[in-house]
């Protein structure tokens, strides 16, 4: 087992080794001694159940990994304890800016105040099916459907009806031009992370 410490001597992290490979449980800690994250490794890759925490001890993320990729049910929380998002990951996925996106099924996102932010359907890392996004006051921002990652059919966007090609063809082409100062919807996919925190 290898152990790291902060300059003040407080434990920073520990990881198990077997035959020169990171293997078995690992843990990371904040400088105040609070657990930051824990999980297990297999051949140097995250594998099995995983949890990460905020510095105040509140659960931040909970899920599982298989060979370094997220898989199965996943939940993420705000520091105040409200659910931020929940959904599942599949074994398949797509690469987006160097990161594997494998969201699968219904994903639900919440604003920090607890209001529903979005419901979006995914298939192996690509938005596919009904999608809704709400402002933090609960009012509708946009609603429509995706087909293989492309908007299709009739959408309600910022109070306007916008028509895209029918959902069956998978082609995206905006048919109504509109100008607005409102922000565009956030990318609801996963982004990469440089730490083990996940």
C-alpha cells in the first residue's frame, strides 16, 4: 500500500498495489481529514463501487465503474444535499472531446433549489427521445425530442414553436430563424475529470 500526506502530515490518499499495479481499495482525503473519495482499482483502472464527498462530508457522487468507465446507476448531489442528477450508464458509448459519454436511459437533472431542471432520454451516449428543460422557477425553457442526437419534430423553445424535420429521418435543420439574447441550453452530457474524484 502506498500512502501520501499533506505538508502538515495529514493523510492525503492511499492506494493498494499488487505485482506493481494499482489493485484494490483506494482513498483520497481533504486536508482537514474529511474523506474526499473512495473506490477500488483493478489493473490500475477504477472498478467497482465509488463514492465522493464534499469537504463538509456531504455525499457528492455515488456510482460504479468497470475497467475505468462509469456503468450502471449514478447519482450526484449538490453540497446542500439536494439531488443534482441521476441516471444510468451503459457499457457502450461515444467519444466527445476525448471523453467517453455513455449515458443511457432517462437522466433527470435538478437545480440547486431542488426544482426539476431537465429530463432527457439517452441511448449509449446519444440523446434520443423526449427532452424537457425547465428554469429554476419551474417554468418551461424547452421541450421536444431527439433522434440519434439531432433535434426533430416540433419543439417549444423559449416560448416559441420551432419545427425541425420529422423524427424518423435523424437530420437536423432549423426551419424557423429566431434571434434571442437568452442563453442556450447546457450540455447535459458528461465531461472529463482530471482527478480520481469522478
